[in-house]
């Protein structure tokens, strides 16, 4: 490369300069011709084909714009509004038009209060949104803030105050777990929506009925083609594909009963479900503690969210759907029915309770609640007095396989299918499950424990309510549901939502009747475990108590129930229906750390039933009768012998 | 220090080629006006572009004070250094779809842009000491000097810059007087190699070429840019829609309207008259530079200044044709008009070399 010129090819500067000038001239000529050609290309586009492109440019001023319909409203059974749409104003920024975003945000911060949470959410949303799409900064502006922004509008290009409808839950926390809440569309929602026009939504249902009926409540998004001027301002609407408003929902829940159920718990945590056994309608459904769903609608702050998630009582946790617990003695009516249905027992067959049940060859016994035993008891008495030995023996006689078959038929171990999403299935104790979960063998002792609802059982309050309602309805299981009717528009009439036909779980009605008599005895019999709640009731109650003790604790019962993690709280249970001769309400109540059962869970059930039945026997009065508050409920009700946890 | 700087500047102004400087300034002023509109009145864009011009003019003034002889002596080192940066880009480079930039903290360095200067420098350096017109042996060496950086740049992948670097080298050889029959032979070879080259293109590059052949086949994705740009240009008419009135740009129908499609904005708002005036300015700049080259003192300066001038015209022709749908979309900006850092700086630095050639011209002319 560094070699000098070859001898026969001497460098001649003058020749090279001349050569260059010729080439440069040719090059310039070529470039000039090419540029003229290009200029002609532009001439063709801009002058010769101007008309065509002018037309297409004008057509480009027409942009499609989504129309978001009003979300369907949610009412209780009496037409009280549980989820409402209220007009609100949100602050939006189109990042690409806003110029220096930091300056804009700082200047806006002086006009409206922008929290660090809102700023963070704005920045997160901005990252997944294309620059020319608006991003919400603040979802609710106060009237003052709106006025201040209106005056200063000119200072902020790309900043807009947009009127829209936002969700409001007038009853606050009362329906937190039932109606649920809507929340800001997040990255996950956007992914699920894909390219559909739903991406125009600002809110979607995140929990409760808002989520399970999302499609119906949402309606269908419409589109309109609008003409814009050069600044992007809308001049006129050219055509419109109208939105279809969301459907309204009518629930079977009664606001007043719901409130009674909540207040009946006082300071206690727990869950209660009341259903109409004749049709599966849920009348009240509370999970305590509750939270205010309104907090979630426009983006919950970190402080609020942490308070909710760090609370040991877990307010966000829906105990009715997920709070599966050991059913304890509440399982006995179902076990009893299984015994009759399987032919292992007749109602009048008597079993001797000596206070302790022994498996052959095992020294340690399984105890009864009464130290000396209950003597000879038949099915009815075994339920009324909650006699463990009767069920120890029954479970062993039936064998765990057969027990499981019947429990499955009664709806345990699988979701009830209520119209909410994510219901826990619970667990029916079985050797297969124990092996899978604990990698341990099944012992006969496990079968014995299963007979009285201890051991490997897990049942949700919803399943208990379903089971109770089924017994109340003579063995016919109705599909539990919260939404009972829907209407597509304000002027339309309510269309009942079809429910599947009831499933008969018992072959013989007299078997169910025997169990019912046992439950009536538990409340009204001379030795009934829950006889305290019958006092002063103008109607006949049938019920069954139960206890679930999670962790053995001695001596620290005085601890505040709120200071213990959920999984260490023991639970008092009570299931009931009334009036016993013609049931119109069935209730399941679970009280956490509920001291001793009949004294905590049963009175709550009583208050719920009073509110429903006394109100309904005096249909014209909107207010509950005075007597209801005065109904004597002995504060120190007889200690339920059943509450002694079985070993 | 101040006094020295003042004298230095005065000397620059004394020796500078005023016609070229004025024409360049005119293009830069047009650029700032167009950017103000294309950026939607965002002063940020205008200020950033202005800052780059200031940096570029600084580089231009500096290089115009370096004598061509000294530049020539540094050429092999400069070429080796810029070529050595290419592997660095592959290792730590960043970029949206291709690894083009090295982040220097305060500035994104794009080695491909530097090679636009150093490749013609190196070819000119080699040719000026070889007998001209170039023989086969000389041409083979030139092919290596041009080919290695071009292949590396296209691998990045940056087809536009690769093309421009190749063109700058090829123009040097052309100006050195390569025989016409050899040019014909190379053109024939190149044309027959096209199907092979096609295999090596990235999918998005193939996409762009296919879309160019039939833009309406894909009106929502790749074809969108070309269609919207043609609408922008065509709707401009004779006189344009007026500054800041281009609905295509302002309603976001036109993509990349501050960078590759900045000239579409100009066409929409200023019409064919505006387009022609800007084309005339560009042609004047090219012509003036070639005239300066023709009067250069030595072979190196001549070849280098001439090659830079001709390469500049390629920017204009390729970008202008691309946005009008006359060529496939390649990432070539409209020189000095499009928003973009390294390109403006390296272009102005190139003009600094031309100005130096002018300042050290032959005495007899």
C-alpha cells in the first residue's frame, strides 16, 4: 500500500487536475439532473396530483373516537342503589403535546394537589401508553381545582379536563365483598383486551360482582367519527356507532338485613351468609372486617393499601368465599343424613355414649363433650346434644370412602357456584388428599375425627349456608346466587336471571325430616346446645353449633381477637334456619376467636333471623318492631358443652 | 486568550468562503423554522437542534483551520481509530432497533457517522500517492478501504449510513478518474450481486423494500409512513398550507416528523415553491464545494472535497426520493434539515474540511 508509483505510471499533477475537473463537471451535471428529476417528482405530487392528495389529507382529519357507555347500576332487592355512577372530572395529559413534561407537572402541581401516588401511577401508565394517547394524572378533580384549571388552561398545551362517569358505592364498606369494586385499567387488563375497542375504558371490575358481571355491566363501546381542525379540536361528529349501555343488576340482597348482619358482629370478626332456602337467593352476606371499596375506584394510595394489607384481620379477605375452616360439629347434621341415606342407621337406632370412644387396640380414646357421656342417644338427640360418640362410630361404620361420597353429594369440597369469581372449593377429608398434601398415610383415627368435622376438613361459610339451606328446603339444593334480575336500559323491565333447577341430595324425605328434628332439638330441646337463642323468639328455629380450634392455646384466650393472625384464631360456628316448619331463611355464621360458640355465633344468627322474619311478618312497617332490640338474649348464655374441642 | 481567540476568528472570517457559509446558514435557519412547526411548537426541539448546529459550526471552524497537508498526515490514524470504534459499538452500543450509538454520557457517538468522513479521507490519501487513473491493483486496495467499514455498518444494521459511506468512497474513486468501462463493469457486477445481497438483509429492511414496491399492500404498518408522507407532500400544492398549518404533521398522521420526514413537513407547509428553493440551495452548496475542490492545491484535497460534496447530494436525493415514495425507506436524513445530532455535526465538520481546502487553494487561480 505504501509503495511508490510504478515507473511506467508516473504521477502527473496537471493531467490529474484536468481529469478531476472533467469528472467534477460530469458529477455536478449528474447531480443537477437528478435534483431536477426529484424536483419534478415533487411537482407531480404537489401540483399535478394535488387535488387527489388534498382530498386524502382532508379525509385524514376525520378520526374515530370511542364512546364509553355508562356502566350498569347495581340495586338491592328493594331497589336501593348499591353501585352508582357519578359525574366526575379527570385531568389528562397527552405527553407528546405537553412539551416539557416535568415543567408542566410542576406547574400543574401548584393548581391542583397531585400526590406522589398519583404521580407514580401516571408515570407507570405513561410508560405503556403511546405518546399521542392521553394519560390520566388525577381521576377526581374538586370543583375548585376545576375552576383554577379552566382559568389557566391556555398555559398548558396537551393538558385536558375530561368529564366522565366514575363509580361510587353509596353504602361504603357494607358491600365491599359482595359488589366489590372497579379500578383503573392496568397493564394486565390492557393485555387481556388486546386490540379490542375496550382499551378505551378507564375502569374495569376488579372484584366481587363488579368483576363477575363485568361483561354485562360494561355494555358495548361505541365509536364516532369526528372531524378535527388543524389543532386537533373536534369540529363536528360525522357519524356514530352508538354505545350500548351496560345492563343494570338487581341483587337478592336486602340492604337492611345486610346492615343488621354487620352490626350483629359488634367488634368481632367473622362471616355470615343468609339465604332464602326456597330459591337460593342470598339475602345478606358479610365478611368482617370490611373495607371501603370507594378507595380503590380512583387508585388507592400506598398508605391506605398498606393499612389494609398489613392488618392482621385481613379486611380484603372475603371469608365467605375463601375463609375455609374446619366445620366442627356443624357437620353432624350432614353426617347424620349420610348415615340414614346410606342405610347404616335408622333414625331410631341408639348408640351408647360413655364419654369416651375407643378404637380396638388403641388406648387413647376420643372424648365426648360430657365427661360421663350422654347415655343412649338416637339420631335426633345426637344432633340436639351434639354427641360425638354417635358420629365417631358412624364414620367408622361407614368408612371414609362412603362418607366422602355423601359429603360430595351435599356440596362440600367444591365451589357452590355462586356468581362470584374465585370461590375456594374447600376440602373433604380423604386418604388421597392427605397423601397428596401431607405425604402421610391415612389412619382409622382420621376417619373418627372426620366424623365430627375435625381433622382434614375445610368448609367455607358459603358452603355451610348452602348445606343449611338444602336441609331447610327438605333436601333440595338450590343454586346460590346474588344477582336475580337484569335489565337492559332504564325503561326496560327487569328480566329474572334463569337459575338451574334444584338438585335433590336425599333419596328419602323422611331422612331429611329426622335430621331437621334433630336441629330443632338443638335449639328447642331440653338438652339442646343452642337452646339459649330460642328465648323470646316468636318463631321456631332449627340450628346446630360448632367449633373450629386451629391452634391449641391455653391461658391466652383473653388476647384481643384482632391481635392474632387469621390462621390462629379459633372459630365459633352456627348454622340455622327458620321458621322451622316453613323455612324462609337459612343462616351460616362464623365468628373468629369467638370465645365459646353458642354465646357468640348463635346470637348473631338470631339477630339476622329476627330482622328478616319479624320484618316480614309485619310487611307494612319499614322499621323493625321495638321488641326486636329488647329481645332478651342472656349475655352469659349456657356454655355449650359441644365447644370442648374433640381430640 | 480572548485576544488570541478573536484574532483566530477574524482570520477564519477573512479566509472563509462566504457563499458556502451563507448557503449553509440559510439551510440551518430553514431547519430551525421547520423544526419549530414539526415539533408542535416545542421550543425544546428547536433549542436542541440549535445547540447541535452551534457544536457543528464549532467543529467546522476548527477543521477549517487545519491545513489539508496536516489533515492528510493524520488520515491513516484517524481512519484506524474510527474503524476500531466499530467493534466497540457491537459490544456496548445502544439504539432502538440497531446498535448504532456509544453513550459517552453527554453525547451519543455514532461511529458510522465518523466513518462518513474518514473513509473518503483514507481513499483520497491512498489515491493521491497512487498513479491515476487507478489501475486494478489500486482499485482492489480502495475496495478494501471502503468495503470493510461498509460491511461492518450494514451489519449493525444501518443500511442508510452504510450506503452513504460506500458512496463517499466510490465518489472519491470516480473523481480520481477511474475508466468508464471499469465503472460499467462494476455497475454490472453490482446489479448481478443484488439477489445475493437480498439474502443478507434484515427482515425489516426487506419489508421496507417490498413496501416501497407496493405501499398500498400494507397501509397500516410499513406502508403507512410512505402513504402519509405522500399525502403530506401532495396536499402542499404550489404554495403549501402555511407554516404550522400542516394537518398531516400536527394531527400525528405523519410519523417521525422531526427526523426522517422533516422535509415532508416542509413540503406540506411551504409547497412546491418552498421545496424548489431548498433544492436550489442544496444544489448551490454541492456546486460551490465542487468548484472549491477543482481549485484545490493538491490531489488529496481535491479528491476529498469533491467526494464530500457529492456525498452531500446523495443525502438530499435519497431522503427526498424516499419520503416522496420514489425510493424505499432507508434511514437517511435530509442533511441539516432533519432533527438529529451526529449527522448535523459530521456534515458541518465535512464542510469545515472543504473550507480549509478553500483557504489553502492554489495561488494562481
